[in-house]
C-alpha cells in the first residue's frame, strides 16, 4: 500500500504547491492522471494563490474527498452528507494544527500581494512547516478511506 503522507511530502519538497502535493499523491486512488491532478489543484497553493486563505493542503484534501465521495446530482441529502464529511476532515486537521487558515498556520509570514512563489531554499523549508500540513491532510484522507471504502 502506498504511504500517501510520505508521497505528498516528497512532492511538496520537490516544489509542487501544498494542494498539488496532496492531490497528486492520491492519483492512484482517484484515477486522475498526473497532469489533470496538477492543473486542477494549481490554484490552491499558498492558501489559494498565495492569498493565505484556506490551507492548500486542506484544499487538496477536500478535492480528493470530492472526487472520491462527492455528489453529482441535485440531492440535498447527499450534499449535506458531503459537507459534513468535509467539516469532519477540517476538524481533524484543526485538532492537530488549531486552524485550517494558511495565514494563521504561518503566523510569522506576512500576507503579501506578491504573486511570485518563494524560492524553494533551505530557509524556505525552515520557516514553513507546510510539509507537516501536507502529511496531516494525507493521513486524514488515508484514515477516512480506510474507514469508508470507496463504492
């Protein structure tokens, strides 16, 4: 069995954004091809385009959950169940990191309007604990999938 947390961490360290790292790590489960996984999640890094809003690792986790368990018909019962699933995953992430907001997770970094990604240097990884967030999101997904097999 694939260790999705380690794989997601590897992708993040290679330079993919936090959302991409999570979504890409689960291609074996979602059936997405890598190019589609990378493109669909590319907007969510840095808390959505470096806006420091919802953590990209959480966004990636939610995207994978939607691909695996989401609804595709107008059905309020299924919609409610899926929203509850997402709220539960967010709560599991908060249990470990207190928040799902990028700006709060990276309190020491100022919010910027600069769209340029930060260079991936040793200093980058020293001041950003994002690899832990990516691993947490993947671990939450793996636990959920184990407890709720995909139909």
